[in-house]
C-alpha cells in the first residue's frame, strides 16, 4: 500500500445556473477501492467528477481526502481525465507525456515513468508521432497514459473508455487494478465494466430523472 | 516554480511548431505601417511627426490579433482543466502563458518597430528610445490582454468584444509610450518621467493581469 487515503463526500450540493444538478450526495471511497457512478445521461456524473476535481464550486457539502497531503488541495492530488484528451496536436506523444509529467510532477520528468506510461498503453510505436496524426482511440490511450507519468492517489475518470477497442480497455483495467492494489482510489463514470473485483456502483440522478 | 518554466517552455515550443500567430501579428504590423505613407502622401515632416503614434497604435492592434490564442487552444483540447489540477496556482499558470505571449509576440513586434520607423522617416536619434519604450511597454499588452482573453474565452465571435474590453486598458501605455519617444526627439514632456510611468504600468499589469485571468478562467470553466 503506497497510499493510505480515503475520499469522503458528504451532502454534496452542486448548482449549474439555476438548476440543482446534485442534491445531497454522500459517498466514501476507501484506499484501494473503486466507485463507478452510473445513471442516465444528464444525471450529473460529469458534474460530480468535476466538482471533486475542484473545477466546479460546490454550493454545499464537504469533500475531504483524509490522509492526503494537507498542504495540497484535492485537485493537486488527483488525475482528472475528462471528455477531452488534453493533447497538443503538434507535439509528439512522448513530448505531450513529458510535458504533463513535468508540469503535474513539479518540474521533473522521470524517464522511467514516461517509458512505463508508454508501455502500459502500448504506445511505444507511436511515441515519436505528433498527436495530431493519431486516431481517436490512439489519442485516448495517449491521454490515459497521463495517469502513469506521475503518481497521484485519486483517479477521476470521466468516460475513460470512449473510442477504445477491447484490447485497450483491458490495458486500462490492468492499470486501474495496479493503482488500486497500491492503495489508490478510483472514481469513474463509465458504462463499460472495467472488470474490477472490488468495484462498487452508485446510481445517481434517478430521482431527478423521474421528476 | 519549475512547473512555471515547464509551461512557459511548452507554450514557446508550440509557438515555434505552429507558428501562425506570430507571423500574422508581424505581417499585420508591417502592412498597416506600410499603408500609412501611401495614404498620407510623401510629406516627410508630417510622417516623422506622427511616426511614434502610428508605430504604437499599429503595434497595439497587431498584438490584439494574437491575444485570443493565449487560452483558446488549451481550452478547446481540455488542457486548461488539467493545468488547473496542477500544483501550480492558476494565477502563476496564466502568468506563464502571458509571459510566453510577450516573448513570442511582444518582443518580435518591438524589434520590428525600428525597421518600420524607416518607412515613416522617424528621427534617427529616436530609434533606441523607440525600442526601449516598446520593450518596457509591451508586457502590459500581454498581461492585460491575457485577462481580456480569459474573460472572452467561451464567448462566441469574441474578437470584437475582446477589442472593446482590452483596447481602453491600453490607453495609458499608448500615451506614455508616445510621450517618452517624443520627449527624446525634442518634445515638451520629460523622457524619464514618461518612461518610468510606462514601466510602472507594465509592473502593475504583471500583477493584476494573471489574477484577473485566473479568476475569469475559474468562472468560465465551471
């Protein structure tokens, strides 16, 4: 166990404009545990993940990362993978990863971590190709490789498997298993099962969908 | 702090790889200034009298062209969200991006100005002062412009809105930039005072610009 942290969300309330998207959501994720958010489109899965990542301000409730680095906010201890890949088309896959490794890791890009990340998502043959030339699935893999280049305890994955083929989903599942085994946390919104043993599901937005 | 340099280096590398923005700004500067003598006629005295003003106004407009690109690309491909989850405070991240804009656009424009001064019969003694005032004044353009670019990030057809927001903020830089040059070529105002106020405006923008830009980005990416 490398990480000993616990994410607890209590009575989370999030408003988007005049609409209340999340109303009184509570959950906790223990070290080594995965929580998958499910629910119909528009239920607020992305909103919850972006709120935990600190990109959206909550209207109420608390989000705590117990046992984390008290000096840093939760966002700086989390990897956020959104709908967009955050790749620069004119930089090669390796340059993109090297930038994120240095930026997210506080200035030093560890060569070993870069090669691990390339290997984990089967990107070695693509390393020197500009990201703009990749297919949608290859871009997604290059984006996910960011999870490996620096170690952060909390992974926030919003539909990580979009445009991935079956083999690539397995690669992602393998990385997630490894992350969980080292005590990491996972909060994901996905409709494709990642094949995890300890995966819990949380259905959200059912009440507002019925209303 | 090293994340700051990492971001700065990446933005400069992207400018080199993608070009475009700098070339457009320099080309626009060249063409606007070139059209002045054609439009105003070959009156050398008139041209040399209005040269500082023409060079400064054209520089502001050229820099304005490249402002939207400071944050637009990073917002479109999702990088801005990930930048916000870094250890680096967003205020320093916006400062790094504004600094990259100044290095890649402000400095080349300031260095092109004396070449264009030839077209306007600018007094030869004014060249060092021209470059000095522009190098000292252009940081204000990048840092205040970054705040404007962040405010109009998600607005559609934001170009005109950006110009309306940002150009009034450039007026102090314009006034004291021109005053410093005309003082050096025998104008009424004192050179030192104008030059120091110009530097003060830039230092002020260096602090205010990134703060405003970060607040605007937090609000817009909600």
